């Protein structure tokens, strides 16, 4: 993420629109680089004649209006979870409106699949965008085509290497640069349209319908190429929390959509006059003198698009961790002002490895186009299904309005998804396998944590029962405050029981602390802490954080006001439990998944780091669990 709404209230609407263009629309804004070329050269059998060009342009035009404009900008952007968007936030919003346990579990699984598929898109988008930009050099100098892959790799690897520095500085350039990019798209397209205005006939939806009639052998398969024009549609919703709905919507309708349409129609006009320009219609739109500046501008635009996708992957991972779907891992906040700017080393290097493998393996944007589509259309369909729950159960839209819209959205999304299924056998398996691997990790972690929590339950031993037992046989009391972290309020921390069993001492003040991640992105300070006091110096504290918030537990305790309880830094000790699993046949998962869960648990970030506890005041007690 590069910007947050909290930091933007002083900006005017024009300033917000420019910033939105830079952060939100880099992905879809670079799709004209390769979409039409892949449609006509991707082996679909479509010829760049009048019927083919007008039919494809009509499909692109109405797809942009239906999928992006109506579905995402007008409808989906309304589904904000207290200002935040994205498939994880939508899942949280939908499951709040459902009480049936089975349905809630189904919604969670849908959300996990959607998030997993987005990772496949996160690898393909940087690879195909940067490759297609660098391929512009080949138009002017075909002899140096062997340098395209190395140059693209240098750019991409450099982008990943610099991720740890954050995007504050470069982010300031995103908006103006992308505004120049969209202006260039519009200008290039408009010049070609003025020379061949008959291309505007494609605005008639009859040409889209006629295309299927004239090409019965191609049918729905051509949608697997047309979907390239919709890349980045999910980013509109995922970036909702950055700027809010009005700037995103206005940027789309005032700048991005007109520029995209003008450029697509301009490329179509060029093809009507020069069918041989299909080898690279985007770059051949430009006059010869403008080719090199356009290659540089396109490369910068694709870097911006890649940065937005990478930041989105960090954000999705962070949300998944906070919801308990992934083990805790290292998170670096790269800005003191922008809470949403984070860097996750493990995610960064895994993404880089995937992107490098894609560039080396496919070696061209044409090859990568055969892999693109399954992940993004799958996520689009999942978004629609989750949106249906929100429309009917949260917004309470009348059936006569919601149901026809949902049927239309599901029908179009299903058509696009079905058209891309064939790509599984032509490179499309890569993002699907990556998404399936991530889904396996998330589902295994979620299942394992539930089984672990069930095993940790101490039958018949409650806090009240422990206090009664301690009053009958009081241990030695020492001065200060002991804080024992517990994952649930109905489970006694194993560290507390081990400390009593082995050390036979108890602090004067004992706080059992539970951190709860809510289904909302942010929790007001007034609702941050709950505290309940018990006899014998015991307290139970519950801290509430939103799934987008920085989990600073010591800082949050400042808002915990419980009579008699104090947190003096040098007299407070934090007790943590480090579990070691001993798997057996009773765990409830296959043996290989038990080993996978055990490996994830062993390598998860410690509670001390995740909750930002003072290292010199932490005591960690080991515990073996036979599960």
C-alpha cells in the first residue's frame, strides 16, 4: 500500500484523483500494451479485418463498461468494510451478516480461495507488463530482441530489491507519471481515430454479438484474450482504503476509461488501415520520433503497475495473518506516517522468485498471455458471490434490483472464467498451482490452530477454580506485574500453569491478556481495551485490534484502565508459551499436513516480535503438546 485515507483529508479532489490514478490504475492502465496484439496473434484464428477488429473492440468496450464500470466502480466499491476493501475485507463483511455456521465456513473458504488466486495474478502482472514495455525496443531495432529478457529481469529484480525502502518517495511520482501515461494513450489513439473514424462503429453492441455469429469455431474462447483488457479490475476494490470511493470512481470515468477506450479504438483504426501492424499495434501508433520516449514512459508505467500489485500482495498477506489464516511473519513498517506501507521480506522474495521463473520460462509477453486469466477471473467470480451476500443480507437491496444484477455479474464472470480454463494446459497451471499451494498453507494453518486450541483446553479448570485452589494453598508472591498471553479468554495460559508448577511463585498482579482481531479494519481507541478484575490479584484483559492495524500491545495497554492494576515497564514481566508439537494419529489431519503445520508453527514469528513486546522483559516457557 502506498497511501491511506487517514493522511489525505487535506488534499483537494483533483489532487486525490491524480494520486488515485498513480496508485490504483497502473495495472489496467498498461493493458493496451499487449491486449489487442494477443487477441490477433495468440492463435485464436481472428483476422485483423473489419469484422474481426470491430467485433473485438465492441467486446472490449462493453466488457469495460459492464465488468469494471458497473460491477466494480458503481456496485462493488460500495461494499466497504469501514472504508477498507479487497476480497478479505469483503469476506469479513459477508460473514458478519450470516449466522449459520456452515454458511460462514463456506464464505471463509471462498475468501481464502480468492486471496490465494490473487497471488497468481501478483506474479504474472509484473512479468507481462514489464516484458511488454521492453518489447517496444524490438519495433525499432529487431536485431536486439535477445536483450529483452535480460533487461526485463534487471528491472524486475531491482524493483524487488528496493522494496524494503518503502514507496514514500517514489509514490509521489506515481500520480503525475501515470497522468502523463494516460494522456499519451488518449493522444495516440485519438490521432488514429481521426484518420479512420469508422472504427467508432464498434460502439454498437451488435458487432460484439455478430462476432460470435461470424466466428462460431472460436466462440467463448476469444474471451480468454479479451480478459487482458480487464487486468487490475480487482485493484479498484482492494485499494478502496487508500482514497475512498469518490476519487477512485471519478478518476475512472474522467481519465482512465476515456484514455483506455481512445487507445484501444486507435489501435483498431490502425489495424483497419494497416493489418500488418498487428505485430505491435500499440507502439506502431506512435510516430517514429516518439518511439524511444514511449518505451521509457511505458517501462515506468509498468514499474508503477508492478509496485501496486506487489504492495497489494503484502496487504493481503498481512490481513490473512491478522485473521489467523497464515502464521505470523516478519512485517516491516516502512513509513512513520503511513500505517499501510509495509514490507514483508518472505513474501517479497517468494514473489520475486515466481516472477523471475515466469519471465525466464515464457520469455515474452505473448507467452505469458497464455498463463494469464484463470486466477483473476476466478477471483472476480468469488467477489461476485460474496457481493451477493452483502447485497441481500447487509444492504437489504430489494430482490427485483439485486437478483438481476447478480445474475448478470455471475453470467459474465462465469463466461470469462470458463473461457480461461483451457489455459491450464498452456501455462495457466502456474498461477493456479501457486494459488493452490497458498490455499493449502492457509487451510492447513487454520485447521491446525483450531485443533491446537482444542487440545489446549483444560477440562474443569477455570480461572475461578484456579483462584480458589491458590487461596487454599497460596504460592510465594513476588512484587510486580506478570502478563500471560492467551489466545482465548476461556483457556488458561499454559505458561501460567508451568510457572506455578515449576517455579511455585506468583506476582502480586497477574493479568491474562488476549488479543482479538476484529472483522473490521480499525477499532476506535475507546473500544481498544476491556478489563475485568478478580480476587487474589488476577485480571483479565482483552485488547481489540482491526485487521489493518499495527499490533502494538504495550502501547495499547495505555488505554486499559482497571482499578489497582499498574504497568510499570521495569516491574512488568511478559510470559509467553512456545509450543512444540508431537504428532499422533488423533490430530485430525493427514500425517503430511501435521508435519506441514508443525513446520509452519516452528518457523512462525514469535509473539514477542509480533506484539512488539520489550525483549528484556519477556520470559518464554516451552510446552510440548501431543496432538
